[in-house]
C-alpha cells in the first residue's frame, strides 16, 4: 500500500527528463498516485507514459503556457475527464529568468515580466482553477516549489529571487484561507542536478572567467552533506507533504538543500 493510493496528482513544469518535475511525478507515482504531468509542450519524448506506467499508475499528458489566461481552466477540465478530480496539486513550473547573468538595473523588462508571469502569476491561475473542485471533493494538498533563493538573496537573480519569496508568502496565505480542507505547503530546493542548474553554473563560470565546472564544484564543496541534490530528493519531500503522514502540517516551507540554508 502506498501513502498516496487512490489519489490523483497534477505536477506542472515536468517536461524535462533532467528536471525537478520529473523527480516529483515519479515519486508521487511510486507512492500510489495517478499523475497528470504538465509541460509547456510535449515533444517526441513523452517519458511519463512509459515511466509512470511501469510503476503501475496512470499518466496523463497535458500541455500549455500556464501564464496565459484560460490554460489552467482547460487543463482542469482535461484532467477531470481523463483521470478525475485532482487531490494533490504541485506547482512546480518555473523559469530561471536569466539567473546568474544580470544585475537588477541591467534586466531586460520583458525578461522580468515573463519570470513573474511564469513563476508567480501562473501559480495563481492554476491554483485558482483547481481549488474549487478540490474543496468540493473533500479536500486535498497543494505543494508549491520555491527555492532557497526565496529564503535569502542571491547575486544576479533578482527576478527569480523576488518570485520565489512571493511564492513562499502565497503558500502561507493559501494555508490560512483554505484550512482545514486544503493543506498548503512549500518545498525550497537547493542545488539540484537539473538542466537549468547546469545553465546557471555555466553562466557563472563565464562571468567569472573560470574553467567550466568551477562554480558547481565550489557550491557542492560548501554543502554540509557534500553532494548535489537529485530531482528525487525533492520528489520525496513533496510526496511526504502530500500524504496523510503530514496531515498536521500546513503553511510550512521545507528546505531540501543539503544543509545550505538552515532556517
């Protein structure tokens, strides 16, 4: 018996094979959930159908730009028809927004606005679309994916930091507004082995004029647990928060970062 047997989950922003969304979706499936897996657009590698199916769970692929009004409402209808009412909503979709590149005064305005749209406004739109059926269905759990960048400032990451701080605040607000039916929590990942993190380290090496891999090695060496996180590390935390094992936990943000930030 899995801790999420009989549950239906949606994980947004899970199109990359080397990404946090994939790790979350697979851990939820391992815990017994059927999973709707969102990507902005699915290409010729719809990995969830095989990988989630191999775990004995159902997978549904959904796609669209979540920052566009109307997308979330459409997805809610598609998932209700294809799987049923969502019990576990994981707002994972996000973009780095030029992380590691520009100081605030050098930001391209459109890049800033797009980062806010994807990392914050899209979470609002998705949550707004899925809350009513979750409440009507008897409750559920929402887990937002922020970042340790939302716990403290990071150089050249203005848009990303601002949106992740805001997401932690939104988590607390929703937890107050929708208790006791809906529990709302947040996971703040640290240095996780993903495509986006690889790009961020590459930008930092380029800015510093250092050899490729230097920024990554320096970061990992500073971690108390002495290793880079893996997507499944985040997935395990999400699966816990979504399960009944966390039924007295709401409004919290859990750092999953190898000890990088201890607050």
